[in-house]
C-alpha cells in the first residue's frame, strides 16, 4: 500500500512536470518566441489546473494538499525577483485558479478548504517579502501532518507521504529549471555590463523581426585612450556606468546590447507615429554626457563622450547597417554628437573603425618614434603638468640635448632666460587652461649656449573633458633654421626658401606615411610612386609639356595622393576579396578626405609663404583630389575629363596605377610586365592622358623601380 501511494504520487507529479516542461520547450521554438511570456505563464497555470482537476474527478482521488504545493511551484517558476512588480499577474492568476479549484475539489470539509486557501495565500505573501514561494511547502506538509491527528477530516498518513513525494519531485524540477533558465540568461548577457551580448541580440532581433524599431548605436569616444592611459579597470568601470545609464533611458520591452568593445546598440520598439527618434537619442546622449563619473582611482570627475548613429524602420540587417553608417559619418566629421541616417549615406558598417592619428596617446608615441624620425619639424609630447614624455630626433637636433636628458624635465630647461620667462610661462598655462591651445615664439638656448627662436604650436590632448597632456609642434624661425640645418653664418634668401620647402615637403611625407600605417607594402608604394612621378615628369618636361621647375614640386607633392586613407577602415584596405558596391563607395571617399585634411593642414600650420611652397601645396591638393579622375570623365570624385583634370593629378594617376599593378596587393598578385603594358595601351585616352601614356610606353624599359613580386 505504501509503495502504491508513492508510485501514485510520482505519477501525479510527473504528469504536472510533463506539462510544464512541454510549455518550457515550446517557448524556445523560434516561430513561437513572439508569444509574450505572460501568455506562456497562463498556459502553464491552466494546464496544471486542468490536469489536477481531471485526475481528481475522472481518475482517482488526490490529496487536497497537492494543490498548495503545485501552486507554490507555479508561483516560483513565474516569480521575477529582479523586477519591481513582485505581484505579477501570473501570481494573481495562480492564486485565483487554485483557490477556485480548492472549492470545487471533491472534499466536503470546509475547514480543509479554508486552510488550503490560506496556504496558497501564504505562498503569495512570501513573494512580497522577496522570498521564494517554495518556502511555503514545508508549512503545507506540516499542516497536513497535523490534520492526520484531527478526527473526521479525512486526512491519512498516506496523504502526507503523497504530498512529501510530490513536493520533492516538484522542488527538484523547480531548481533544475531555474538552473537551466539562469544558464540561458547568462549565455545571452555580457558578463561585465549585464547588457545583451551578440547571442542575446540575435534572439531579440528574431523575436521582433520586421517590427518598427529605432536602432541607436552608441560609440564611446576615446575609449581605447582610456584603457591605455588609465588602465583596463577604469575602462571596465566606464563601460558599466555607461550600461547603467543606458538601461535607465529605456523601457523593459526595449533592448540594450553590448554590440562591440566600446559600442552599445539600443533597439527601441516604437510605432512610426511615436516620438521623434532624434529626440530620444538626444535624451540618451544628454543622460550619458551631462553628469560626471567618479572613477577610481581618477582624482578628477570624468565625463563620458559618445557618438550616436540613429536609424528607424523595420527591424532587419539593413536597419542596423544604416545606424552604423550614420555613426561612422558622425565619427568622420566630428565626435560627441548625434546623426540620423539619411538615404544619401553610402558608408559601410565596420565595428572597429580605424581613426586618425593623435587620438590615442600610445599611438602618438609610436608615431613620434617611427614616422617623424627624419622630419625637420620638432615634436614634443608633455603630461598635464608640462613634463616632457617624448620628443622626436629633429627636436633633439634643434636643442642639442639628447632625448634622455629631456624626458622627465620641464621645457623651461631650454629657456634662454628662465627667470625672465616666468610671466610668459604663466600666460601660456592660463591660455592652455582656457582655450586648450596656444601659439607663439619662445626664446631658447641650446646645450652649447647658442640662442635660437622657435614658433611653437601647443594643443591639448583631451580625454573625457579632462586634459591629459599636450602636443607641441616646434618650427625654428628662418634665421635659426639656416643656422641649425645648413650650418652657415650668411644664409641667402634662396637657401632659406629651399629649407622651408624641404620642411613642408617632409611634413607632407610624414602625413602620407601616417595614412599608410598598418598596411604592408603601402609606405614603400608612396616612395615608388614619387620616383615614377619624377621620372615621367622629366620626360614630359623634355617634351615641353610641363615646366622643369614644377617637376620636382609635383614629385614632392605626389606623396599626398592617398593621404585620405588615414580615415579608411583597414579591414577594407586589407580585404583579400573584391569590394562590394558600398565598400568601394566608402574607399572612394578618401580622395575628398585627403583634400579636406590638406586644407586643414594649410590653414592651421603653414606660416611661411613663398611661391615654391604655395605651388607645392597646390599640387598636393590637386593630386589628393584628382588622381582618381579619368580622361574619359568616368572617374571620381567629380567626374572631370580631359584637360580639366590638373596635370599633377593626371601624372600621379599613371604612376599610382603603374606601381599598383606591378606590386602584389591583398586582393591580387603582381601583374607580369607585359600585361601591365598592355593595360596601359588599352586605357590610353580612356583612363589615362594619352600623351603621358605614350611617353610611358615609349620609355617602358627605362622606368625606375623594377616590379616587386612580378610574375612571368
């Protein structure tokens, strides 16, 4: 008899658990995920009530105390302890359903029914005190045991056994299901920020596919700078606080996703007639950036800076790409701002966008050491308190001090009259604190006692609205340049002009090599293109196509032809396969970017004006902007044709393509020389200037720079 009752209890519990598990598995079916959780909870409650009622009325009798145990199990499974609403409607539905079932139960004792209702209500009250409803199960079994000794109530010892066995199975199932649900939730969340991870995002997107959604991508500006400057612990704190602020801006039905290392994706479920998405993004941006953060161990408050891209429409891959395009556009033209996607944007989506030089302090130090080593322009990097942390070789040469004697010291060590310059230093510090930049002249003294003057341009390096250091560009005044660089006591005006020309040509070369950083073979490509331009330019000068004096200037300027690639994602430039239409449009933008960079450089840094320098910079602008134009007008960015294309651009176009075809690239092998020559014959008068192409082919065997990696 005892064994029979135990088996009976197992059958009852297994039947209820079977229904619950079936609905649990159905929730995971992709095409059923759109059904709200509340509907699934109601189905589980209804199935349990129907199963128990059917068993009691149609199969055999069940102990009344099975009802509060089952109710406690259902409440525990549907209990959401992490939400503010402890009394969910599922709990209320369970209470109502099982109280009704209790009064319909085939037991005639009203006392037992009242006690049962009180026990069910106890499970509900436990949730109010943030306790699991399963805590009520021991009370249920205890009350059942007490009623064994109460006469005329019809409770036997076997009822207690049945309740205990069923409770054990129910509790075991609850813990196992909770463990599985917790593991599933954890697999969908980012451990650091508690936002959805990529896997969680995929599930959310599948559940809301084709719904009207606003996609907002938030990218933290200078986040790598934070990690490299303050350490990863501070970076983790910044990510956690960002996630907390984003969660505070959205509703429960929306999604906050950690989309990349420093990128968050917010998906807002919103009908087309809802609030303007740009206003929502502005509210999020305001919440992120307006209040300072107290990050340990930073001594000062830190302000988040974030760029935000927005797109609204039906949720699909195109919507996310549009939001990403808007983000990349705002990062290209300025940061810490908001931009909504427009149909004219053609920038493809890339998470790890390569950024311009100067954004990261450690990257700047590498640039000092590797790129500007041979530049005659001096560079100095200092901390916030103006302690020198790095200089380039040109600055060592200007001062006569080795780097080891300058690093760790204040720039005042170079002053010719340190005491007299105290007031000047104070004004410089005040100007930097107020305007973040300063330009002026310093009187310095070299290690051998010689005095020299220099124009210095100082700019603040900022992180989170905090100044973390300063970068200075030092250009000796003309007399000092002659003295230091030419070592002559009576420099002529021609020599001064030549020196200034070399100065700006070297600066252009430094910028060009920065643009090619991280791309194997491209720095050498810049040098070879310059040699091709000089060679072909001399041939053109011999045929009176160009002035002799312009050939050298055009060759110097040709290094700037791909300077705009500093802003192009390296994933594209290193892509081993053919570019898509959108990717190619993105790469094409480097021509206009290069022109904008040079215009900015000329406006901010060019202080010496003479005809050779002006022509050098004019040629650089022409080359950067027009070297992808075609003779037949099918090129970019402006579709110029024939002689409307500046001569420097036409000449550099041939040199650029010549070296590109003769050299291996990630997407192709080097072409054989015969195939390259054939290509130029085919494209004469189409892609290239026919006169310059004839000169190239006539002197093909005498060209410089034999092909690298050419194949026979």
